[in-house]
C-alpha cells in the first residue's frame, strides 16, 4: 500500500503492525534477490510447524 505508513496500512488491512513489517521486509529481500526460493521454502516450513 504505497503512500501509507505501516501503522495506517496495518489498520486498514486489519493485521498486526509487526506482521505487516515482516511481510514488507521479506518482499524487499525477495526483490533484492537476498531470499532464494530454497530459503523461502525453509522459512515456510519453519513457520508451519
């Protein structure tokens, strides 16, 4: 959500601000190429258990 602060966006989306920050940070890492598909799969598995 461009143009919104993390606080504003989290309230509009009805999600915890820390979750929104994590998502935004992860997206930035993916765009920068610092998260590989393998790392992404491992992160998913860690949170699924």
